[in-house]
């Protein structure tokens, strides 16, 4: 009896995930990730340490100077809270985080030199201040812009979606090898997979931020499977504004991305 109660209590422990990011982590974790977890009997505590357009360099400078400039958005027990003017260190100490993820600002995501030395120093800072000795550090590999995007940073990639995607993949491959990253969350590959399907290149609401429904759902599915290891195609949750056929494509795109994070899986005709 004691063993049964103990195992139940362990199983009920929430999985705590903190994203240190910007609007791209907002797209990925603040909307449907909690719901997918609930559908699969996994209780998440989700934090997003948010500054719009924040780069690794800016995160590092904020950490070093103790700048109280973040908006801390937290989802716990299905409820969302927002605290303003928060320091990074304060949030690191707020929970015994199981996963803490970082990411590069979108227009620099494929520029390898932009990661150094800031990423290495930021990871050291995070690991030194984490309350969890078994912390896993993840990297959120973001998506390339829509081909018709008007984002000023698209010029770094000759305004070419595939060149941007490949540059991001190449950069992340290198930094993961250098930084003892535990998990890559390949949202960018999931979005690129879905772009080969009947959904097409219409997954962003403004050319670079994800569509509020299908785009964000694809990213959430990717995070779920990358973090938990559970096949996301088994979830029955889908947002109300997405059809079952669209949800099926989204789950498959995410699943294929987690299996092959640095390669595009064509979904043309196989949906």
C-alpha cells in the first residue's frame, strides 16, 4: 500500500519548464502545451521569461547586471499569471525547474557568431543558479520566416526561407556540440515539415510570428514530444479553430521533427 501511494505521488509531480525567450517562445509554450499535457495526464508548470525581440546577448547582459526588465508569464494549475519588472535570477529560483530552455532572436538564429560568447556564459549562469541538480538545459530551434516575410532581418538570408532554415540548422548543430545541451526542441523543422503539406506556407500571422491556431499548435506539439518523449500523434487535444485533418498534419509534422530534428520530412501527399 505504501509503495502504491508513493508511486502515485511521484507520478503526480508536475513537470516544470522555463523558457528564457521572447515572442517566439510565447508562440511556442504559452498556449496549447499545457492542454496537450493535460490530455496525456502530464501536469506542466510552464514559465516564459519574456522580452520581445530579446537576443542571447541581451539575456546575458540582463543576467550580469541584474536588470529587472522581464515579464514573467507562468501557467500553473491551468491558470496564467503575469509579473512585470522581474530579474532573471528571481525566476530561476522561483521553481525547481526540470527544463530551462534558451533560444536566439529570430533574425540572428542562423548567424553562428551571434551565439558566442553569450550562450556559453548564460548557460553557466543558469546552471550555477538552478535549484535542481538534475536540471536539463534545452535549446529551442526556431522557424524560418515565411517566404513573403517583410521582416528587415530576412536580408541576412537573402530573403530566402530555405537558406534561413538551413543556416539555423547549421548554427544549432554547432552550438549543441559545444554546449552540453540536453535536448533540442525543433520547432523550426516542424514548421518546415508542415509547409511541405497541404497547409502550405501560411503558418505565420505576419510573416514571422506563428499563426495563432495551427502555427502555435505545431510548435506546442513539438515541445511536448521533445520534452516528454511521448508520441504527440497520440493526443486527442486540438484547438477549437483547427479541423481534425489539420491537427493530424500538425502532430505528424512535430513528430517527424523530433525524430529528425535537422532534416525536413516531406509531407506532400502523405497526410
